[in-house]
C-alpha cells in the first residue's frame, strides 16, 4: 500500500506523485553497511580488522585511531566525531571529492571522543564517509559505481542513484521549510555534496525503496552469516531505548522487533523500517524539514498491530 499527500513544490502547488524522487539522507547508510558486509562475504574485508590495515596511509591526530575496526565504524562505536559542515552550498561533484574529504584536516586533525574499546555509541557521519572510501579502494570502483552494481542493478532499482547532480530535477521533490508564520517555502539549495555520498546522498522513489525493503526482508544480497552480523545489537543508543547493530538501528514495539534507519537533511526527512517477524516494511518520506516521519511510522505500526 502506498499513498502520497501534499506538494512536490508548495509554491507552485505542484502535487506530489508516487513516482517523484525523494532525498533519503542517512538511509544511505544501510547501503554502506550492506556493501561492507558483501565485501566481507567475498573475503575482501574483515569486520574485526583495523581500518589502518586496509588504509595504511590514513591518519588522525589522536593515536587511538589505529585501534578502530570496521565493526566499530559501522556501529558508531569507534569514538569518531561527526561532520561539522556538509557544505551543501559548495557542492563538489568530481570523483575525487570523497578521497579529499577523508584526507582533509576535518578528519585527519580530529580527535576521538573516547577510546574505541569503550564501545560507546556516538553517531558519526565521518565514519561512514571513511567506509564509503574504503569500499571504493577495495572494489576498485567509485563508491557510487559499486553500490549501483551491488544493489541497484540486481534489485532493479531504476529510480535510485547516489549521483543526484545527474538527475532531471523536475522529477525530484523540492526541499521545504516553514517560516516564522508557518508558511512553506522552497529551500534554494538541494542537500548534495559528493564528499558525503556514503552518509547522505541516496535519492530514490518510494517504489524503489519498497524493492530494497523486500530484499532486506528476504535476506537477499548477503549470506546468512552476514545477515546475522548485520542485525546483532552492538551497543545501546542513549535516550531513545534503541540499540545499534551494523548500520541498522533496532527497537521493540508492540512485542515485535524492528530494524531501520532515519534520514534527516535540509528540507527532507525519511524513515525506513522493517519487521522481519511480520514480513513488513514501513517507509515514510517527507520533503519538509522536521516532519515527524518516525512518529508517523510508529503510529502506522500501532494501527497494523491492533
């Protein structure tokens, strides 16, 4: 079942259609996790190897960076800090943008929040930019090329890309915010920067996300061993009662276990959750900053469990 409400552009009153494309923001991280685990299936990566064993020239100001493992990066328990500015207003689209960021001062001169061995959760987009760059190094393809070959192509996700700048933007939902008087306005800048592709830049149709959810529910793309790794909790997420697995967040609701991810960027919110016990997925997307998509998703689940 799917339904759309509201506007692709609230200024021109252009109605949303089911085939409009949404910016999914951090839901992109589920693609990163899947690709890392796929490379583990292929014996090209090992979750418990250190990052520096694969990227020996990677450095940080904090010497404890040499302890960080891929498992810790995937589960936000490495102690990595977060991105301070995505520079949506200074978008870079060349293929070297991700490498430049990973070796930029923001990353290389950063200090860890705590030792990786403490296994404490702190959400880090930097960690996922590094993982995306690692995917490109190990696969010999750009990050975007590898995701397309490993996920979009086999699942027939024809409406999905990480290279938003290549799209016909007429088919993309416009990003909106509300002013002080609660009037909608379209943001002048779309949230895209190729340096942040692994953390943020998936754009897709709702039908494509349904294909992705079906593949996850059917345990496609990965071996049974890697799916078990993916959905095993690694740490507690403070303040919201959830746990973090490998890319996936995990929560309990109405006696069932759900796995998913939220996405938040300027002008967009997304919520992507699956419940394997019920063979169910719930996907809610909005082209409005601060839209309560997770609350809506939870309420839908409550209604389905009556």
